[in-house]
């Protein structure tokens, strides 16, 4: 049995808002007020397609909350458990909407629903973080067997 611990940074409103179309890539980046954006986060590598989830349906989960084994969990285990709980992995478009509307800046949040495979074949996942010098939209290269601990959070969307 898996227990999902959810961190919700919104009010407890029960109204459901319909997903919206994504803004232009440049507008979405600008709205995030980032001091640093990884140079490979481009419209070519991460096209913003499909609807953006309602911010009220977005929440973050930690590796510890997704598994019975706690910290130090593989990406494959995390993704499998997110899928098993009936949540969706957030995309970069969702992450950008979250950054604008409700990211607290204190946690590193990843969008596992989007990734870019670099020329060497490595998967890169977008994230939000603040390392003390301001809001950053970055990429982290992790493979399916790489380990994650509770320093990281993952943005998910309720179905």
C-alpha cells in the first residue's frame, strides 16, 4: 500500500476550474519572473501544447510520500507510483503556470511530464528552484535508476 502525502499551496476551494490553452512560450517564461532560465529550455525542445491544468488542481508530492520505502527512490519508482495514484505528471506548461500562481520558492519542484533528450541521449527534466539568487527554471539530467530524496518535489495534477 502506498500513502501519498500531498503539499497543497492553495486555498481549500472546492470549485473545479477548466484547463486553459497555454500562453505563448515567451509570455510564459516572462510571467515566471526567473533570474535564470536554462538555455536549452526553448520552444523547440519543450513546445507548450495541449491544455494547461487548472492551478487549483496542481499539487506537489515528495519521494517519501510516494513510496513505502521512504527516501532515496528511483525515478522509475516515482513515476510508477504517481501513475498508480491516479495523478498526472505535470508538464512544463503546468510548471510555468504553477510558478506564476503559487510556487513558494522554497522547494525544488520538477515536472516529470516533460523532458528533453539531449544529443548524447540523456533525459533532462525541467524544474523550479531558488538557490539564493532568485527564481530559476532549470534542467536536471537524471536517468530512470538515479536516486531522489526528499529535497525534491514533483508537481502533479489531479485528474
